């Protein structure tokens, strides 16, 4: 690498870090809402903790497709920003809103039959009523959550993140307060337990949508008005959906394998589910850092593609992978050496602690693989390559990871640890293949994504 290229890379690394930090804060802030739900309900009972784990597992699994489909805004808007195409930015956000409205209906319908599905999955009968109630209450917040995603992705691509950060801070304060009121029964409200946590989440999601629109009104209102007739073109809307649908399926495949493992934990017992939830919550919290880096990578790579800057795209990808791998190596060491004190933050129940302290070190094993695979997905999303990650997820998680979980967890008698070793195998396979895919795609160069109908560009 020449001196000028080295300087360019350092500048890109610095810019990546500046963009990634607020995105990471947002990702961690969103995750903290779930952490608070878990910690608060964990003080009620092991049954309530397990019910929230299963109910949230199902409801977020259903939400995942729509959230992923809306991530089509990452390459569409970021590339438009790089190309200085202001009209395309507005059209992209407006179509994102329409897509969010359309996705709300099937998502809500899929949240209704949760009890029957949990029984088919052989979940403990005592969990099903509370978990079903949690999922049903979650329907209230579906549209609010999807609208927030649309506004967040738009602002990220534009590099206007202050409003998103303030929104998440407000949402976390509100979520904690509503949890305290409804879960335990304060200020005249009856104690609602797990249902109170569900209501806190649903209310917070609508506040997030309203707050981000308020805080970022100077940036978003010009994108909303005047409303473009071109945004209503059904062929272009379908084109956006075709870009986003593979991301949605990829989210479902990845979240789904963790979800299915969680359901298999339910077949082992309530303490196994609760311990799994503690370990997964910790792993998910650290995962949000490379997830934020991946979003920054999608933005910066997308902008570079829009500006026809191949070197900038390569430097952005390298910086993102370096940041993600470095952070996850540090958290891997923490999980491997501090399982007991970390588990004690969530629960004092001996049976749950025993499971959690077995699984937390395994989360440390897959940390680096997890960071690499999600960052590679962000890079590919910025390039407009959304189908390959979906296919790789099928290979890694469902043809390698899931069978390994079944074999080790049940046939080999390793229980919860065996189920998680399957996750390790799946994540390793996905990370290796996607890293190769990134190198190949960047070597070939990339052109701006074209998703609109002819004559609408």
C-alpha cells in the first residue's frame, strides 16, 4: 500500500469509527430495552423470565422479516447520497413508509396463533399462556417499530444520527419507567408481570417513531412533503421489496436458528430456557456493536459505490472488519473468564445460574465469528448484494449448525451446551464463506443498485 493509500485508509478508518459510534449506541440502546425487560421480569419469577424469553423470541422472530426487508433502504439511500441524487433519497424514504404499512398486516396476523405454535414446539404448558399474551400485546407496537426503522435507516444513510441517539435515550428511560410501573404494579396499576413488560415495549416503540420524527423534523419533513407520485409506482415498490426480501429472509434464517434452539431448550425445562435467555441476552448485547459497525459499513460502502469510488469501498470494508473483529475478540475474553459474575447480574436462582454459566463461555467462543459474519453482511448490503447472505445463511445455520445442535444436544446427551456448540459451528461456516464473498465482490467492483421501474429513475 502506497503512502497516499495508507493515508486514505487511515482517514476512512477514522470516518468509519465516527459513524459507527453513534450507530452502535443506538443498537446497544435498542438492545438495552430488552435487557431491562429481562432483568425486571427476572425479579418476579423464573416462570415470568422464561415466558418473556419465549414470547419475545417468537414475536421478534416474526418482526425480523419486515425489519430486514426495510433494510433495502441502506443501499438505496446510501448510494443515492453518494451520487448526490436528492430526489432518489426522498423517493426511497417515502416508499419505505409504504412498505412498512404493507408489512404490518401479515406481521400482525402471524403473531396471533402463537399458542398453537408453542404447543407444536412442545414448550412447557405453564409458559404458553404468558408467552402468548406477550406476543399478542406486541402487535400494538408493530407499525411503530417499522416506521422507526424507516426513519432510522434514512438518517443513517444521510449521516444525521443525533436525533436517532436522542430517541433511543428517551425510549430507554420510558421503557424502564413503564416496566417499573406495570410489571410490579406502582402508581395505582395492578402488577402485570410479563404482560407489563410487553406493554412497556409496545408503548416505547410508538414513542420511538414519534420522537425520531420530531427530533429530526428538519431532515425528514422535506423528504415527506411534497409527496412524490413516483413513490406510489407499484413496480418500483415491488423492486424495493425484491431488494429487501432476501435481507428479511436472511434475518429470519439467522434469528430463526437461535429461536429454534431456544424452543429446544424449552423441551429440556424451564431453568434451561431461563439460563439460555441470560446467556443469549449477553451475547446479543455485545453483538449489537458489530451490528452497528455493519450498518456504518453499509452506509460508507454504499456511498462509495454511488460515487463510483472503488478504492473507498475497499477501505471502508477493511476498516469495518477490523473494528468488528477487534471488539469481539475483547468480549470473547470477557465471556470466557467472567461467566459467573455476568450471570449473577440477571438472576440468583441456582438452577438458572448453572445453565447460564455453562453457556456464556460458549458465547465467547463464537463472538469473533459472529462479528465477522454480520459485518460482511453489512458490506455486501452496501454493495447491493442481498441474496448471497441469505443463501449462505441457509448453508451455515440450517445445513450445518442446526443438525449439529440436534446431534450434540440430544443424541450425544450434551444438553444445553450441545445445542450451543451447533450455533458455534454454524456461525463459523457463515463467517468464512461471507468473508470470501466480500473479497470477491470488492475485487470485481460494483455499480449503483437499480431497483426502480424503467422510466422512473
